[in-house]
C-alpha cells in the first residue's frame, strides 16, 4: 500500500466529528482507533492476515505501537474489529435493499441480490469468507456472522412464510431461517471462491429463486405445511 493511499485513510484530528462535549483527547483517541481499523482493513484485504504485520499497520496509520495496544490487545483483536465492520456494512446494504418491499417475494429476491453483490466485494471475500473462520475460530466466526446477517434472513423468511398464512410457532420460524441462513452462507462461499463470481452468483440466484417459486406456489395454493411431529414406528 502506497503512502499516498495510506494518507487518504488517516483522518485529520481537527476535522473529526465528535460527540458534543467530547474533549480533544477523546476525539483524537477515536480518530486513532478509526485510522488503525481503516489501515488494517486495507492491508488484510490486500495481503491477508498472516502477511500483515502490526508494524505495517501502525506505520500506515502513523501511530505508535503503544497507541495500537491502547485500543486493541493484538492483531487478532484488530482483525475482529475489521471483521465486525465489514459484516455490519454488509448487513446494512441488505437492509437497505429489502426496505420498503411489501411483496414478500420481491423482498426475498432483493435481499438475495444484495447479498450476492456483497460476497463479490474484495474485502468481504478476503476478510469474512477466506480469513474469518481460521482467524476467529469456527464458533466465534458463526457467532459474529449470525449477529450481523441472521436478522435479515429471519426478516425475509418470516415475510415469505406469512404469505402462506401458515401459523408457525417461533421455534419453527427460527428453523426455517437457520436452514436458509446455512444455504446463503454456503452460497456465499461458492461465489467468492469461483473462477467466475458473476456467473456463480447468477447460478445461485437461479437456484434459490427456484426454491422461492416453489414456496410461492404452495402459499398461493393454500397448501398446509406437514406436521413437524415424527411418526412413531416404521
């Protein structure tokens, strides 16, 4: 990363928007933390976690290592802050796409397209999909992922299920949402690792669109969902 590129990332303290009444020291601290996350995001995206050193991050942010350790316990903690921001940005993009759609099927398609656009972004591919599971550990990775994007999936699934006027309890709604969430996560991984991400995204949209079309037929036909109780015996 060039010095000119880094300089664009580092905010100027006098222009940092602060909380009303915040001291100059508090504003500078917030500016420093943001600069570290900005630079770390670019370096992690370009070079990967293992190849990015703390020395490179503090040099890019133009701060000392002491300043870094004031905000983060180490490189992994800084990576987690970057991961959370990338996931939060993705979640907001999906929320923006589905907002205002009253038709549940249009809402689902809009959310799917927004998600497929997100997973093709370089920073999302590298930080969330490629590096996230190994750096954070599988459990922590899933916890962070669900915290940011699962709510969007649950919102869409509830809208789709409501179209069929099916009376589902919360447990079953959560089950549907988790199944779709798992499918979306798997689809995101396949798109991000594909040689042709655009074609892979189109394939995913076709496949999930086919599933949604099936749900729509069931809803409009008034078909009841089968009982969740397992039959006894064989």
